[in-house]
C-alpha cells in the first residue's frame, strides 16, 4: 500500500486458487474445470499448489460473462485460441480475440433475429403447430430431413 492507501500489485504476482475464486466470484471447482479446458492456466509451486498469474483474472472474468450470456465454452475457447496462456497477453492479442468473438456474437445475433421473425410469423398465423404449419413447413416437408428443429441451425 502506498501513502494514498492504494494497494499496488505487481503484474507478475501469482494468486492462489482461493484468491482467484474470491476475486472472480468463480468456484474453485469451476476454475479447475476451466483449466482442464485450457481457458486458463496455472503454475505449480514446489509443494504442487496452483498459482495463477494476475492476468488470468481477465480471462476468468470474460468466461464468466460468456457463461452468463449463454455462450458455449467452446466459443470462448475459439475466441481465446490465439491469446497466450503462458505469458501476459498483449493489447494486440486481446484485440484479435475481441474481433474473433465479435464475429461469433454477430452470427448468433443474426440467428436469434431470424428465429424471432419466424416465430412471430408462426405464432401470428394462429395454428400453433410447427409440425403442421402451412407457412413454414407445408405438408410437413421438413420431416424428410430428420428429427428436431430443422430450420434453426445449431
């Protein structure tokens, strides 16, 4: 702490798993899971205890936001693919990840808007049956392509 009462942290400071959990609000078990998916990384002490570099706080925060928004962890993995785990990421690394993630989110947004329009039209027709709907699925043509939602790409 300096004379103003502000605590300064070293960029290379290592945090325990408990500190990471407390700082991020993410359960220790979830941190271990994220590590198993290579979303975050830790170092091991001589006593085999995990220590996380401070820059992992940002990664955990982004994973938490994605989870809250219903974004699959596989999408987060894709967005983080070129962000280094073993060194502190640069501004350019995060910009690249941001552009990649923005593209993914834009595709999801367009898909949701399309679904919203189709559902509004379908509900508006009054038949309330996606299976028999003459507007979206005349004569149940989509049954030939398989089961499940056929018009909504997963």
